[in-house]
C-alpha cells in the first residue's frame, strides 16, 4: 500500500450525500469514461433512481478520494465502476479498492460466481489493477469503445472467478480451442 494512510470504504448515503457525489464526479475529469466531464445536474436523477444504492466512498484521512459503485448484485456476475480522483491516483488505492470489493462480493454474496470489469485498452493503470488483483483477461472488443468525439478504441474485459479467489490459482480461458 503506497498511500500514506489506509483507505476506509464507507457506504454512500443516497438520501443525504447526493450533492457530495455530484461535487466529486463533476470536480474531476474521467478520461477513460464515455462521459469524461460530468455535469453536476446529471448526477441527482440517477441517485434518486437507485443507481448509486450500492456505492462506497474510498476515504483517505477523512477525505473522499474515490468511489466504488457495485451493480448487478442480484446476478451471479456483478460488475463495478471505480473512480479515484486525480490527486489520489497512482498511490495504490485502485488496487486496494478492487481487492476490497472482490473480498466483499465473494465473501458476503454466496451466489456470486464471477466478477467482471471492462475498460478501454489504453487504460493501463486499470488493466494493471485487474491483473494484480487476480483478474484474467477474457475478451478483447476491437473498436468497441467510442469516445464522445466518435473515436473508437478497443476495449478489454477482465474477470475473476470464485474458484481462483478461494484457491489463489489463476484459471486461464480456453482461447485456443478451435
Ligand atoms: C484506473 C484507476 C482506478 C487505477 O487506480 P490507481 O489508484 O491510480 O492505481 P494504483 O496506484 O493502485 O496502481 C496499480 C498499478 O497500476 C500501475 N499504474 C498506475 N498508474 C499507471 C499508469 N498511468 N500507467 C501504467 N501503470 C500505472 C501502478 O504502478 C500499479 O502497478 P504495480 O502494482 O505493479 O505497482 C485510477 O487511476 C482511476 O480512477 N482512474 C480514472 C478513472 C478510471 O479510469 N477508472 C476505471 C474505469 S474502467
């Protein structure tokens, strides 16, 4: 852990923290998301509609440094969105967050068999986080990720399976089966 202090994962309260979430999302640039500059006013409705019900702040020394939003929790393959604010990137928080959410999902949700995440091919930090946390690349979507200007990037999907989480093994996909 390269951050000076250990992160705390605290559940986001949709009833009282919508404005804080809007400040957080609109206060940074998210270069690898489809919408890189979030408008504050676009945050409130999704919060009211429950999209952020399973979201956690990543706090360092009492400061909001990031968020983890978990979704599709009823499914056997939930997914997540992870965002660390620019001043806190590159200090180990991304890796700590993925380890934390992986333990949470396999530990507290017995029906979960896999956890999946997709990112843009050039998001090297996120890809490194996946690999360091035991996730394995399962898919490569050529030109599958258009940005706001229409430029199409490749995207890549990673997943971890419960068996690997339990055993520490790495099961690789049977890609060359043709
Ligand atoms: C992607 C993101 C979650 C990674 O979290 P982070 O806290 O910055 O990354 P960490 O400090 O945990 O670094 C994890 C690994 O990636 C490497 N890394 C970090 N930034 C990197 C970069 N820009 N390029 C290449 N590798 C990088 C680190 O060296 C580390 O490798 P190591 O474990 O071998 O030392 C974070 O940068 C972020 O929120 N970015 C903006 C939002 C985003 O892209 N979210 C993901 C959308 S799918």
